[in-house]
C-alpha cells in the first residue's frame, strides 16, 4: 500500500509517517515547509519506503499510484495561521480539493485532518460531533476555522458527488516531541519558558480550558479511524480538561522550574472552554487516550531540552 501524506513535515504529519512506515507501508510525503520542518523527517533519510517532495498542494499535482491520502497540510497554531492567513484559507480550499482530486483519480481512501476549531468558542460543553459550533466568520481566527469548516464541506461533497471514500477527524489540542518550539502554542511556550527560567505567559486570567492529548494517543486514534468506515466527523482528543493556569503549574512541576507566572491580555475570540466528547470514538474505534498530561509532558521534556540546547548553540555561534 502506498500512502500520501500532505503536511508530512509537520508535527502530526511526521508522526503519522513514522507509524505508517512502522506498519510496513510505503509513504510519500509532501510539504511546502511553510510551517513544517525537514528536521522532523531527518531520521527517515535512509528509509527506502519513504520519499519526500517539497511542493505546495494548492497547485494541482499527481504522484502516481496512491492507495490512501492523509490530508494534514495546514498552518495550525494560532500564531502561524494569523501570520499566514490567506495561505491557510487556500490550503483548506484549493489544497484540500487537489488532495481530494488525487483520491478520486487514483481510487484512494481519504482522511482529512479537521479540528476542534470547527466548534469555535463553543456554547455546548463538552463538544459532541453533532454540535454545529459557534464560530466568528470574520474574526482573526476565521482564516483557520472557516478554512477547516469549508474543508469538511468539500470532503463531504466528494463523498456524496464522487463516491470518494472519506473520513474526517476533529483533532483537539495535541502536544509532544516535534511541536515547533516557537509556534506560540501554550505547551511549547510554557515548556520553553520554564526550561529557560523565563516567566510563563498566561493569557487572560488563565481560567479558559483546553484538553490536551499526547501525540501517540492522537495518532493511534487517527489510524483507527482510517481503518473504519465512518464518514462523518469523529472527535479524537483527550477529554481531561485543564485550565490554562493549571496547565502552567503542571509544566512547572514537570520541569522543576522556578519560573514565575505572568498574566498577559487574552487574544481576540480565544475559546473559553474546549473538551471533546469522545463517546463516538470509544464506541466506534474502541479508542481512548492512555497518557495523562503530566506523563506526556515528561515524555516531551528531552525534546524541548534539545530545542533549548540548539537555541543556546545558535546564540553562541552568533556571538563567536
Ligand atoms: N495560551 C496562553 N499562553 C501562551 C499561549 C497560549 O495562556 O503562551 C492560551 C491561549 O490563550 C489559549 C490556550 O492557551 O487559551 C491554548 O492556546 P494555543 O495557542 O495552544 O491553541 P488553541 O487551543 O487556542 O488553538
């Protein structure tokens, strides 16, 4: 089986490539490297079943025989999609369409990486898949939220009009090694700040909530969905809800850091609460996450330490 991953140099795309290769598949990865990094794929340099092409999926493309398409290309952190707003809208529309066209032409199955952002700043809590969401269509987050919502509509249209065998995963906050150290997300910011001894930047009063899923749990859920016949969206995330302040304290415990906590203004439209209802994933996929936040943060420590080491090395090189 030959599998195409768009966004293969990203956090989730690269972990997905590893898991699929470990299961014996051949993987072709594409990425325009706008937010992904070849560092995430370096360890596959000598893997004969893996090939990589740097390309922008917003332009039509074809890579020969493909049996499964995993569409993971998109900026995904609020800082990145704010910086790359038009690109985010385009990859969610033209890019997703080009990926779907490949699945249609090649008779491949298709799994699209959607997001809890489809629920916006949710008024229903926890979020079930049949909740339609509460999204500001014109706010700063709309470039991401509406791109992903459009993608979901496009994927469903290719299922209905072209019989492409599609799946939609709604991914909730995920973390672990290979998260970009400077993507502005809460876990990467807090871990880097704690390791440097800098203040942890809590936005607002830190009483907004998120539910954090460790990357290996997330990938396992996605692969189970890929093997299922479910076409409607499935939430894959960890349902244990944390306030951001509690999350900051967990990072301090795990890193043993003496950093202080500092409060900063809350970004516009920052969702007040987020927690997946994973009843559907449990029933359909017999999946639930196994790794709690503190364990996952511990498993991520070496990675963030190595990011810090690389940073220190860069500074030394710049000075000398
Ligand atoms: N956040 C924070 N400090 C940071 C980065 C993020 O308090 O340095 C908060 C942010 O306001 C949001 C939550 O943490 O409420 C998660 O933000 P993130 O950017 O990781 O992703 P989101 O879930 O908003 O897409």
